[in-house]
C-alpha cells in the first residue's frame, strides 16, 4: 500500500510574496545598498515630484516676467494717452481759434451787408435823382424816328421838317415855338431827330395830334416820309417822347413782355411806361424792372 506524501510545506509561497517587492522598494533598497557600499558617502533619498507641482523659483520668475511685460505695456499705453491728450488739446485750441474766426467773419459779414444795403439805398436814391433830372430836361422834347438823312441836312432843314409835320397833323406850330432841333448821330447816320419845344404842353399836343392823325387813316396813309417830300419808297415815321435811358429800356422790356404774355398793349405818357392786361382793365405803370418781374410771377 502506497502512501502519498504531500510535499512539505515550505515557506516558498510566503517567501515569494515577501520577495515580490514593489519597484519603489527595490529602488530604495538598491540605493541603500549603493550607499552602504560607498564608504564616506551620505545616504541620499530621492523624492519624486508629484504631477502638476511647480517649483517656487519658476513661479516667481514667471510672475516677474509678466509684471515686466505689464509695466512695459502700461508705459506704452501711458505715452499713447499723453499723446492723445496733447492732440486733443491742440484740436481744442484749433476749434476755439476757428470758432473765433467764424464769429469774427459773421460780424464782418453783418457789417458788410448793412453797408451794402446802405450803398444800394444811396445808389437807388441817386439814380432816382438823375432819372428825374434827365426826365425834366427831356420833358418838352419829342423823338422823330425813321427819317432818312439828307446830304445838305442842318438845323434849318430839320426845323423845316418839323414845321411841315405840324402842318400835316393840323397843329399850328411856329418857328418860335421850337427851342432846338438836332439829330443824334449813329453808326449808320440815321439816328432819331430830337425836337425841343418851348413848353411841355406843345410837346404833348404834338404827340397827341400825331396819334390821332394815324388812328383816323389806313396804314398806307399814316405819317411817312412822303409827307416830308423825301424821294424814294415811303417809310413810316414814328413820333414819341424823348425817353431817358432807363425809361427806354423799360419801354423795350415792356414791349417784349406784352408779346410774350399776350397783354392788350403798352404805351408811354409823360415819360412813363404803362401796360394794360386786357381791354377795360386799369393801366399798370412800370417804374422799374422789378415791376415786370412781379407781373411775371403772377403769371
């Protein structure tokens, strides 16, 4: 009969467990051995740095570096701010200077406008006085247009023309009633004849008689050069007031205004220009160009 003998229990399991040491323990042991084997050396124990742990010196250096950068940036920002402040001060001074200049210009413009208005008023008054003086000088004068120039023309021949016209229109005018007569010379030598009477009433009678004469006769029998015994084709003769320069221009503008706006007519009486919009309506006196402009605005 055989008997199985169990192997003797040894402490191998226990010893194996004991012999299984952790790497840290082995490392520590080896270091201890090395330290023991090296005479005269102290024993060194290594402590491993934990994960995420930062050395104080590195942290201080990092903080110092950040502080230096911040100081540099702050210094640069301060310089920029100082520059901007100085620029703002310069801009403010410039704006104040421009504002003062603007106020000064406004005051000067106001002064100039007042002076200009005063000058315009003064010029208008002077023009009115000159117009009145010129009108008074021409108050007794008439203008005879479209009479050809004769080769032997002189004051005597012109007086003869005037007396002959007065006979045609049945107005008893004598030589003593004529103060002066002359022709205004122009480039074509056919300027109007100016006749000045001794009184304003004679002038008005002469103009009225010529108008009445033309109204009572057909076109071919109206006043023309054949009544003065002038050879050639008969040409119409026009007798009007001797107008001033201003009134002459108003007369021209009024004629164009009547054509453009289809007014009933225009005429001159006592050196003044008149318009009539329609028959039966009151006459409109034109004293200046602004009067025509106002009538144009109403249209």
